[in-house]
């Protein structure tokens, strides 16, 4: 679908959708195919920029194991209705209708075999079917509402509609245009906002723990604990701290007032050889025992950093326990610049869970990342985008 950037377009619509990302494109397509006259406004020069960079350029477009338990929100039940309405299989059927090759990776993650461009082109084609009008480079957007009509002014002209859908996303990855516009607009219409924060984001280490950054590039399968959540996946040491799927997952639940507890050798009795009768007990034996379960570099580091306080059975057992609940004390996160998504957002208490419409502002809808519903790593946030968009699109 070729964007219209001239500004010389009809000014009155049934629906205006702000934001041509995953949720905005899907919602516009659904509403358009239901016969609504839809205008899709995007402030970037092209739609779907986050889609194109997702999944290493292959777009992890859903997860077949998606349930409400895979999402973080002040109201853990809010996402259930939309997720039940539009499930991973529904999106997969759309993908297959367009004959887009795909494959499954770890734990139900579905990726394109080729470029993420295929998903964007599919959504644009769906918008074409609904005769959606896409206007890009629409900056300086200002919204007002009087007598049930929303007036939207922008650098590309002024437009009106009886319904306004806000799909402008969160604050993650500002280099591709992320802003806090959805939160500002929510507050303008009297909706509450749960404080946004970076999620699925690497964590920083400081002080004495900066020695761990010397292991940059080393990874290990761990169980990372943050709050009541725990994730068994790879952890990666970086030149600034901790990353990898386990840490990214835990970061959404981590609070600066608590440590990040990590089981460095899940299910292993690492120091058992040293506890056997007549076993050698010294730093060399310790390093050998660690290296049997961990990489050489990580084993060497732990042999220095986590050596037992003596070689008694009690000291070795205490050392073993520490290996299975090693406490890191992150100084913070790498921020929205490196966060894959934004946690927090428009308070779900102010939205109808079946339609995504604001309870106190009829005709105003919020969908996608801007809402206080944040998925785990692995395609869940895209599924929320599709599901919340369809819920709103079918209600318009």
C-alpha cells in the first residue's frame, strides 16, 4: 500500500488510528474490512519499523503457547478476553494464507524463514483490502474532542472521526521513533497511567560486581529469579553487566530494591566430588568440579569469587547452596534504548477488556504496547498487539 504523504485527502473518517506499527496496522485492517472508513496516521516516514527489526530481522510474530500467564500487568486477568478472541493459530492462519514460510524455534516461538518484511507487507495488504488510507510523516499530532467527534491536527493536515484508536506504542527503542504520546493522550482524557519502565532489558553491574564484566561473551543456562517469577534460559555476561533471555525475562519483574538471584548450575550437585570420602579439597579440585558443569572462564571466575570459606563439609555445602542462588545486585537497566518493550502504560482499570475502549471516554481506544500489558520474551508481545487490535477493530 503506497503511503499518501501529500495531505490532500478527505478529512472526515469513521475511524482514525494513530500509529502504524503492529497493533495499528492490524486494527486498521480489521476495521476497514468491516466497512469502516479508516485513516491510519504514522509519524515516521514508513510504517512498521519495529516489525522490521524484530527477531533479528525475521520477526518472532507469535508464540503458540501463549496464555494470559505470559503477561505482566497490574491486572493479570485483563488480557484474557482479547487473547481468547484472537489466538496464535488465528494469526498463523493469516501468515499461511499469504504463503509466508515460517519455522518454530525454542518453546513455541514462530519466526519467518525469510525477512520480517513479509509480515509488514502482509499487514499492508490487509489494510489495502479494507481501503485503509495511510498517511506517513504525520508529526506534531494534537487531539481534541467535542460532541463525540475527535479532531486530529498534524503536519499532514487536519482530520476528524467519531472513533480514535491510539496505537502509538511505548517508550522502548526511541531511535526508531518511540515516544510517550499514548500516555500523554491518556492523561489528557482523564485515564490513569501505570509508570512506564524498560522491560526485557539488559541489567547493569557496578562496584565490586564489575569483575563479572570480564566474562563478556560467556553464557550459561541458569534459572533467574526476580520477585515471584523465575526463568530457566541462557544468561549472557556483557561488558556492562548481564543479558541473555533469562535476564531479559527477569528484568520485567526485577526491582532495584532487591537482588537478582541466579541458579548458576540448575539441577547439578557441583561440589559432590569434593564431598566424597578421601576426595582432594583445594582450589584446583574446586575449579575442576566447577568446570565439569560450567564453561572454563566462568568456572575460573567462580573459583576465585565464590570459593568456600574453608574445606569442611559445612563450608562446601554452603558454597553449593550459594552457586544455586547467587545474588547479583544490578545498579539499573540499560534503559529504553535497549529495552525490547515497555512495561506499565495506560491503566487497564480504565479500559474495557473486551473492546479496549476507555470507560470514561466513549470512542477512544488504546491497544498494543501503550497499555499496561507486557509479554514475556518470545513472540508474546506481538500476540498481544494482534489480539488487542482485533478486539478493538471488531468493536468499532
